[in-house]
C-alpha cells in the first residue's frame, strides 16, 4: 500500500485568536497538526501496519511546518514531504493547494490518500475532494470506519446525526472524521527515530508549477471575530403566557419560524 | 550558558505533557481511590516509551541523558504521584544499575524487555532493621557451586507487586561492612523468592510497596550485578544520580499545584472580589513561583553535572532535599489557598498534600541528605586546609 497523508499546520486549539490589521496574529502562537489530520495519520499507520507498504505525509507551507511533519514521523509515518511555497507565494487557497498537491501526487501511484475532514482554521473541507477530482480518483468524506480488502473498500461515513455505509475501490481519497480512531501520542523512541527519517523539501519549480497557475481564486474581504455572545433571556409569567411569548419572539425577533 | 532544551527534547517533553495531562491525569483521583493503575493506562504508558527512559537506544530505549530524563520526570510529576513512582522506580533505581554495571549478556537479556515495559524493575535495599543505616543489612548471599543462596527479607520495596526483576543487595562478606555487600539480579520466579504483603500507604496510592522474602533463594552466579563486594558502593552512586530525578518529579508536582492555585485564586470570589486580589494570596503565589524557579534552575544544573560525569554527591543530596521541602511547602500553601476545597477528596489538592510527605523520607530521609551534604563539606575542607588548622 502506497499511502499519502495530507497534513496542515494549524493554530493550537488552545490559542486565543487575536485579529489585528485585518489579519490573525501568529506571533508567539503555538502550532499543531490539524486535529482531523491526526486521525488521518493514525489510520494510515494502522493500515500500513496491517497491510504493509509506506506512509508519506505531505504538507504545503513554510519552513515552520517541518515541526509538524517531524511529529507525524514520530507517530510512525515513514517519510515526509514539505512543499515549501514561502518564497513563491503570498497566499494559498483551496484551489491552489489542491492544484499543487495534484502536481506532486499525479505520478506517485498512491493507493490511498488520507486527509482531515476539515482544517480547524479555514474549515472549508475542500482541498481533499478537489485533489481527488484533479487526480481522477474516488473520494469519500467524513469517514468514521475504513476497511480495505484487496482493492475493495468498505466505508462508514458520518452524515450529521446518522451514518452511511459505502463500498468503493482503490485508489481512493478519504477525509477523516472524529471517531475514526484514537490518534497515538508520539512515543519517545518514535521522536528519536523521526530525526533519521527522510524529509524531502520541494519548491514549486521542482514540480514544474508556474506561480501564475496557482494564483488564488478566493479573495478575503474581511476577517473578524464572532460577536460576543449576549446574555440569554429568561421569560417570566405563567407557562401558557411564556409559550405564547416564545413563539412570538421566534417569529418576530429571531425570525426562525 | 544556555538554559534551553534541544528541539527534540522539547518535542518529547510536550508529547509526555499532553499524554499526562489528557490521558493519565483525568484518572488520577481514581488511581488514588482504588490504589490501582488501570491496565489501559499502563499499556499506553508502555506504548509511549516511558519505561525505556534510561535504556540506550541499542537496547530499545530512548537513552536520553539526565537533563532529558529530568525534563520528562518534571512532566510525569504533574499527576498521581503513585503513577509517577511506578515509572520513576523502574526507570531510576530499577534499571540504571543494569545499564551502568550490567554485563553485555545481562543487558541483552533484560534491557529490551525493560525498555518496552514488559519487564518491570525494582530495587531492594531497605530492610526492617536497615533503613537509613543501610549497611546494617541482614540478608545474606552464600556461594554454593554456580549459585548464590540468599536468605533474609526486605520491606517497603517499591513496585514489588508488579516487578519481574529485582536488584537485591545482600551481604556476601560480613567482615567487610559496606564493602562486603553484593548486588544480585533476582528474577521473580527464582526458587525461594517470595513477595509478601503490600502496605497500605497514606499517599503514592497506585504504587505498591511490599515485603519480599528470600528462603534459600537460588540465584545463578551470572546474575551478580557488577563486582562482588561493590554492590553497596555502586548503589550509592545510582541513588545519588537518581536524586536529581526525584527533584524533577517534585518540581512537576509543585508546578501543577501552582497552576491549580493561580487558577483557583482568580476564580474564587470572597468579599466581592477574586481572592487573588487579596495581598496575602498574591504573596503566597509569589513565594510558590519563586520556590519553583529556584528548584527548576538547581535541578537542571545538577542533572547537567551528572551528564558531565561530575561528582554530584553533595549537589544531588541538596536537590533531593530542596525538592522535597519545596514540594511540601507548596502543597501546604495550595491547601491554604483552596481553603475547605483543598481538604476535600473531590479536588486533587489533598492528594498532592498526602503524596508530598513521603518525599522527605524515601530514597534517603532529609536528615540523611543533610548528613551527606555535611560530610562532603567536611571532606572539601580537609582537602584544602593546611594540617596546622586541623585539630
């Protein structure tokens, strides 16, 4: 099994987001592997251990993303690839990320590509499906169970409150949903070994990509924090009056009915 | 002078901290109550490689230096000290002897299993009549053909109930005092080796201390660890180097208590404002923070000295003593800041308060540490003073 995992470096979930000058401030912030990508890495390692093969983790970003790749190697991935766009591109969007990844993966003969369901920063959930489309392979999102038998794949996916069972075949791209597995913590010997594992660094030139080909198609108009949550309102009076008022408010104020 | 840890070490420290805070600590209360560490926690602890902390990479461990070990010990101090002790006793006195003094054959036989946690190590020195006065050992080992026959008993042996391999000190030549003691590696399945009852303790629950008995216990000669007659001398070095690790564990527990106290002081309101706004609480926290930074600096300096191969007998005793005193005063202040809640079992503070007390007693009491420090001061003076000054 030739397995690839798409990994994104994201803000630590415990970080306080500070917006200043229309941008999210990164100074002094801690970064982690996108938590959904951890499920993807864990699944890839388990599948490799069961079926043999190799796990390669891939990320697009700057030099700093090497840390997250080393963590993935410490968890048990075999190789890592950093597609460094720091010098070439100011920004990336779902289109440009998927395009760059497809140029990297097109001749790699991947049997299985795993990604997180969404990244906790942008939260678009688009890069995986767009990449599968560019590569012309099947894809299934929000996967909570993955069974591979030969080239046949049986999948359970989360469909918001229920689950759907699907059958498909390799080569395949899946995006991991919470519940797929319990990601391991990098072990101490794993961290030692990770130092010696190959980490390849590529730039757009190495993939024969012209900067114009990956010009972003999404324009960010504004970045702002969600408004402070206002205090709730407690209705008073006898029960039937409260119900009447509630219906009234849902209709006139909240405008949901 | 560079006080930063290497990036690899930072990664290890962070991984262990996440594991301790998110996986182990939520069960710390249960471990204390049941006096038992759940099997799945032990399994995950093995998987993450904590049991191989002192074992070189070539035998399957992590093989990090003392600074590295202390930075990990600091993190495992952030939870149930019973859990901390199970790992600390194994990775410290339980394995270091074999790593430092074992023959190649002994290392190959035991270390890979000890690194994975499949073989748990324990260290058996203390006897009912030989506590602080460790040379008064009564357990004997008599050579008979290609075996030694051990007779006697030990008590308060940490990890005894779960250990597979014991490093046992026994008298091989009673005429030579401290230099007539030999270390043996005793397998739990050795004929005549009996594990006795487990003590009920005030703290460190989840870690078991038990009696062990040797009744004509047979140990093959190839299980002598190090040189015959040098067992006690070697044990002293192992114990001395390990003291920096104890200080690091106490540092972690102190840090955890401090974090809980800062949080509580900001959340708990009395007299219409958070208690943090009371100057006395601020002063308690300032004192705690100062103690912690002092302990941190000193602990890592002693660890660094161990890594340089320097003699740390005096400094390690100081670190052990300082660590236990600071931990105890911080535990006391943490209870005080938390008030009634600090005394309740629903909250972790009282557990640390109970756990802290043993640190002034085990692995050399505070009084013994002071004796060691004073003995070294005397030795240093005698080296430099001219004979005329010495009466």
